């Protein structure tokens, strides 16, 4: 796929969950566009793999092991970022799918803790680290198509991702005067470890529901993130952009 090219020279981004899947591609696309990137992830294996795959960009990169679900961990990570921040992509997320009847309190807490409280923790820890001299401040939050229509077996995930859309609109109103735009992306079904962990049959059924009859690629989401993070998107604020090949229109 031909990626859209942007110029993010002299900009720096933080990408949570940036060591694999969608986050890895967002990291790579920012690096290719000239940005410095701080990758926040809790997986040692994913961090090591990303470091090796992105070695050509070593001078633009910073890696931090952090659990976005922990306030202490986020505060520590924020202290280690070597530069002022222009762009934050809240991407880290997990699933613990079960029907409501079978879902445990731990599964609810884990998903809300990472996918919703994680955004609070990360953004709170970084708010004062944003570049004071820049009017180009961007936050892009990764929600999900299922936040817009619900999904069997995902009470915890849908609640968290719908919460992400709500806090995006609130931050858009609160932060605009400080030079921020805050937007969300609602990806459809994207080919990553998260979807590959699903049974093959369920994946095929999902793909069949997409008007384009196929899953999306990580580049589809990264392209949308870079657009919303760009200078050119400065008048888009509080929006949730569906990137799902028409899945949400049913
Ligand atoms: N793949 C899809 O179809 C799809 C669809 C809609 C939304 N999303 C969302 O996109 C985002 C990325 O999903 P993905 O498919 O790339 O997932 P993935 O599992 O491939 O990657 C997620 C990354 O986040 C990291 N991570 C998870 N919990 C963390 C924590 N507590 N602290 C720090 N890092 C953590 C993981 O180590 C991993 O590197 C998630 O928010 C997900 O909910 C994905």
C-alpha cells in the first residue's frame, strides 16, 4: 500500500502499545515522516522486537516499559521522555472476551483498567510534558467500531471503547484553548495479533460482514492517525473517525 506522506520533522510523538500491531505501524509511519517517537509498551518481547526492526531509526527513538493501567508506572515513564511532546496516540488495548454471564470481575477490571483508565493515566502523566511553545498539539485515541454498535461477548471492551469516545469529546472542549485537537479513531476489524487470536471461523464471519469483504491492515489505521495528527487537520476536533471499510453502516 502507498502510504500518505507527511512532514513531522521537529515533532515528537508518544505511542502507547507502540511495540506491536497497529501501534507498531503508527510508530513506523511517524518515524518515516521524520518524527521522534517514544514507544510505551509493557511487553519486553514486543519492545525488543520493535527495537530490532526499527534500528534504522535509532536516533529518533525512545523506548519505555510501562503499564498504562498503573498511575505510578505512567508517572515514571513520563519522567523518562527525553523531549517535549507534540502528539500523543493512546493506542494500548487488550481484550478479555466473554458473554456477560461468564465474565468475571477481574476480566471487567483488566479491560477497563487498560483501555479506559489507561488513557486517563497516560494523558494525566504527560499533560505538562507537552511542548509549551507549540500550537500544534494533538491527541488521537484509539476506540473501536464496536463502541458504536455493541458486540456480543464484549461488555468490558465496548464499555471502555465507548468511554474513549466520550472522553475524547470532553477533552476536545477542555483542551482546545491550549492548542490541542483531540480526536478518536474507531477501527473496524484489522489484521493484528488481537484479531488473529480469534477462531478462524469467527474471523471469516467478521470479514464477510465488511462491505469490502476483507479485514483492514495496520497501515489503514496509521494513515488516519497521521492525518489527524497533521497540521492539515487543525480544524478537526472531538471527532470519531470510522476506519472500517463501511462496517459501521451495517
Ligand atoms: N485489531 C483490531 O481489529 C482492532 C479493532 C478496533 C480497535 N482496536 C484497538 O486498536 C488498539 C491496538 O490493537 P492491536 O490489534 O494492535 O493489538 P495488539 O494486541 O496487536 O497490540 C497491542 C499492544 O499494546 C500493548 N499493551 C497492551 N496492554 C498494555 C498496557 N497495559 N500497557 C502498555 N502496553 C500495553 C501490547 O503489549 C501490544 O504491544 C487497541 O486499543 C485495540 O483495542 C483494534
